[in-house]
C-alpha cells in the first residue's frame, strides 16, 4: 500500500489562560496516494488543528506525520517549508488572497514562491477556464465575489500540480452554486492528476465528494454513529 499521508498518535494541547485544552488526543490515520478523503466533525472536534499539523503549518506536541514516506515532523523548518512548496497546495475557507494583486497575480505568486514560474502556462489557462474565472484575472480580490475569490484560491492551490491538496472548509463561505464548482474541480484534479486530496468540512453533502469519510469528535477519530451531526444529516 502506497501511503501519501500518515499520522501516528498525533497529540496537540492548547494553553488558554491557566487551562489546558486538548485539541487532538492521539489521532492516527493513513491516506493512500490518489485518494480523496473528507474529514468531518462539529466545531471544536480538532479537524482544523489536524489540518494545520498535516500541512506542517503548526507543530504537534507528540506523534509524527509522514508525507510520502518522509517524517515531516522531524524536518527542520526550512526543509519543511521546501516540502510544502513542492508537494502541498492549500485551500483555506477565508481565501487568503493578497489584496494588492490581481487574480492572475495571486495565482502566479504560488509559482514564484515554488520557483516554477516558467512552468506550464497552458495548465493555468485550463484550470482558470474550468473554474470560470478566465475573464476575471485582471481584477483584484475586492472586485470579485466570494465565490470568485475562492475559485482563484483553488487555482492558486492547483497551479503547481502538487501531489497533495489540503482544503480547510473550502465551501464554508460559498453558496450552493459556487460550492459545487469548487468541489467538482477538487474531484477532477484528484481523478485526472492523481492528486491526493484531504478536505476538512462540516458539510455532509460536501463530504460525500470524497472516496472515504473520517469522523472526528473531541479530538479523536470516531465511528460515524458517534457523530451526532452526521446522524441527524442522514435521518
């Protein structure tokens, strides 16, 4: 079995005032190369903390994360940054676009950061057309709708054709039409490019785009029947 993402007994506790608040309580999971996995759970379940640890954006207190067989948690900060640039594309709920750049600039900056600015420009044209933003590339984020901004953010995440796409609530601020566009594009990139996609979501309908659904509650992975939100959604 070829694993792209492996988490082994990952733990994380936040200190809030004088109180320790466990966010992850020994989470272990494995995601195959080319798999699309949805992680669902209520607010406070630990799914976003897991996302940031798997992406190397924050440190676990204990446990380890392997990315394509490499112990991500054992790398230096600079080595972890290089791996993020070369292997991982991020999609965030709040878009995180640079307000002074056009949509085109926000997409191309991902290539500049990764050192691939001389890459396949036909691919940029293709994904912007598929996402329906090819006519909006000269607009700044303030001139775009929320759905358009998220589609620009998705294009930015995909532009370097990363092995892994990590998406944190990518449809959380979108209407149903734009949600469907973003989810279909994630699924298409997964199927056509063989990208491994791990998506954090609280939306059961969005979760169903994945090959597999992992449920979290109170910092742990639980069976579906232990997730009341999921049970209610399927009553």
